[in-house]
């Protein structure tokens, strides 16, 4: 059967619910957004929080920690469609946890590789995020990334910027990680106005540019190598490239 | 002088120091203000020559009383001189750090007045960072050769990593190119730091050093031998190799027309260094007094394998991890994938491709389903030829390319 769901994590858990409790056999899985024009001949899975919770609790209880976490990491890779692989992963996992390390099964290997790709991106962004200081002394960064790395970035910067407040703004997903004295949370960004920078900001970002240019050894220029390490798509918010 | 000009001069003067890693330090919070270190190290950007920028790498001052012939900051060079005050540099570090430009500070200096005076200035800067700002990020400090034991002790307690460049792999070359330095003075700080941190019996301080490649006639064998002794005896974490860049003119210095082969040599040395540190190779396996230099066209592992064909071919379904990582083209990660996957099935060459392990080189050194490949016989000369021959390129036809039309029969 072809099925369509809303694309959310809860929605996907309801797909799992349908497989086990309604005995639906699934051939293809679509999300609403990718399916709008072909919406004939497909069974729609309604998202239901109670069902989703039930599945999540079962997964939590029955799956080993690393295997369980892989599911959530994969779901943060929101720009690729691997629902079928993930469903197979869950079905195999319920049969026997040891399948989930068997990288000779193509779907399992795909998810292992995707998880690695996800963490490579997380790691890259640990370095490539650039904060600007705002008028009120808070730090503010914009990001645009292939996968949803915001929760990991937030956690990382909470550790290192313990004495500062900061906001990391995911432009495409309209999400923000906000850390203040009182709380730490992810928020949906409804509307947004470009904030004003502090009076020192231009000074230090210019110093950074000066430093960046001075450390390069001209005799060894290799722009292609540089681009391998910092592909153009990451440079949008990196002040040294603007 | 304005901060802009200082930063530009002092970063420019420090750029020939290649070390810029921020990895391997523990993640404990000690000073409790801003900052943290990350075990695997983080690159914050890459320069136009393709090097990772992780640390704010500057000299506190580029004035120097020494006259080492390879060094851009030697006293006899007519260069613009500049100095940061320790407080100025500490502030700059924090401002850069909180904007996530850097992982921390890499601090070195030319020798101002004398060794102890310079070391004290560096320590002052570190103290401001650690105690006033509570900075818990990464700080790499260059130990000044010839400074006192007490100062080195303080430096080691404040820094995440310390280093002292031995610059040249033999006493002979040092005497020729840096007559004011000797093997004893350059190694001195590292030995003191090692002894001090062993006495305190906590985790020893991380240390590194740097050698210049191609400024003297030392062979790769000499260089790798020195490096492995340092790894084993002096507890060094990293040895860096820096292809000589021609910044000065001098009677004892080599004249190098183009730097490409030297860069290639640097690259091969790094590859060999990895083999020493992570792949269980010994320096005298890779090279010996007969074969003193690495091959520029082949990576050191392939080069070793071709000279030791008695170990090959290897059966990937039976070999141990130690054997697997000796197969050319298979790295640590590849070996782990093989070990993981072969628990479930017997692997063949296609399976390796499916696991995204490159078989371009490996296929000549392994058994596929118990058989050795038939295209190239297992002899050094044949394999060398096969490994060095360029892979056939696909024809990229231009639109309306007549020759291509002739080839494919289209009009």
C-alpha cells in the first residue's frame, strides 16, 4: 500500500503504529508536501499523539540506547527521505537488536552512513557558526543547514558560552535556540527583524578578517583545497568570506 | 600602533608555525568562565592555502635577539616590528572566542631582551586569560628554549599544550643554520616539561614540536627516526613537518626553484607519521639506511607493501585488525567496517565497494573469494606499474563535437 503522512516525527511514529496495530503492509511512504499532486490511491495516516507516544515508549524500552538514538538522529536529517529504510530498521530491531549493526543489509548501511554524515555536519557547524554581538551584549548567529543540527549546536554552545546569552537562528526552518539567564529552549520564529549590532562588532569582525588574510601563506595558495574544506554553501554567514 | 596593524604583522610572523590543532585535551572545567575544549578539535575556517584555522595564532612580539638563517623574524632582517601587551592580546582572544572565530590561542614570541623576560610576558597573558576571564578554552604555548625551570613549570600548569620547535632533525644542521641554538637548548624545555609533569603523576601535559623539511640535507630516514624517538621517549603528542619556505637569503640556505616536490615530500612525511602513530609501523620498517627517502609518487604504505610482498595477498575475511590496516588503501575506518560486516557474511570485492571502501589500491593486495586477481601478477614491478598508471578518463564530448560524432556513429 502507498501511504502518506504529515512528515513530522509524531506522524512517522503513527506509521509504525499502523504497521503493527492495523497490520498495514507498506510499499511506499510519502509526506504531504511531496505528494500533493499524486494524492490518489494512497492511504492517509492521521497523526495522533497518543499513538505516537505509545510507539515511542515501546521503542525506548525495547531498543538499545545507541539504536534508539539513531532513529532520532536520522529524523533530524529532514531534507532526505529515508522513511522506508527507517521503517525497515524498526521492524528488524523489534525482531532482534543485533540486525541493527549488520551493515551488509543495504537499508541499515544507508542509515549508518546518514548518521555519520549528520554528525560530520554537526562537527563542521561547531566551527563555522559565527556570532555577532548585539546592542544588549547578547550573541546572535544565523545558520542555514542541510539537516536540523540546531539542538546539537545549542548544547555545544551552552557549554562554551556559559556566561553569555545567545540565540542561534535557523533561517530556513524558522527555529531558534535561545539561551538566557533564566532558561534554555528551542522556539519557533514567527516574525523576525534584523537586530542591531553592538558598537564594537564591526571592529572585531574586521580584525578577524585581517587575521584571516595574514595567516595565509601566499606562496602556497590553493583555493581548490580551501573550497574542499569550506564549500561555498557554508560561507554565507562566515564573516571572513563576505 | 593600532591593533589592526599589530595583528596583521604578528599573525603574518607566526604563520610558518604549522601546528594549529586543538584536539586531545580533556574537557574539564577549571577556571569557570567562558570556554570549553572539544576532544576531537574543531576547525573554524580554512585559509586560502587550504590550512585549518583553529587557534588565534600570533606572536606576542616579532622582535628577536636571535639570528637563525631560515627564520623570517631574525634580527638581521629589516622588518616592521610590533608587540602586543599581554592584556591587549587576552582581550582579543576572548572577543574572537565568543564570536566562535577560534578554539583558543596559540601563543609564541620572538625573544625580547632575554629568554626569561619573554617567558614571563607570555605567562602574564595566560594568567589574565585564565584567572581574570576564567577562560577554559584551548591555549597552546610555545616554551622559550633557555628559560628557567620555574617558568616552564608555571607555563605547563596554565596551558593546554606546550611545544618547543626542534626545527632541524640533526645537530649538524642546527649548527649550520641556527648557530645560537643547539639540540640541548631546543630539547631542553620539552625534557623539563616531561619530567615535571611525570613527577606530579597526573595526566602529562600534551607536547608537540616542529621540524623544517628541506632546509638541510637530512634524509626522510633521519627525520622519521628523530620523530619516533620523540614519540617514544619524550611523550610527544605530535611532530609537525613544515616544508621550507624561502623567506631569507643566506649562504647556508638551499636555493629551491619550485616548492611543489617539497610540498609533496612534506605530505609523504605526514602520511608516514600517521603510520607510526596509528598503524603500528616502526620507522625502520618504512625506511632503512639503504632506502633513505620515501617515494614521492607512492604513499608510504603502498611503498612499504610493494617492498614486502611476502605479507600479501591478505584474506580480508580472516585477517586481524593489525593486518587489515596494513593493506594499501584501507584505513582504520575501513578496517573497522570490514570487521563489523564480516561477522554477518563472507566479504568479496563487491561488498567492499558497497561498504564504500576504496578498492583501487587494495584489490592488488587482497584475496577475493579466496582468489588473487588475474590482471596483474604479484610482482613488485608489475604492481608498481599498475598502481602508477592513471585511471582511464571518460571522454567528455563537447556539444557538436565532430570527433565524438565519428566515434559514436551519430551525425
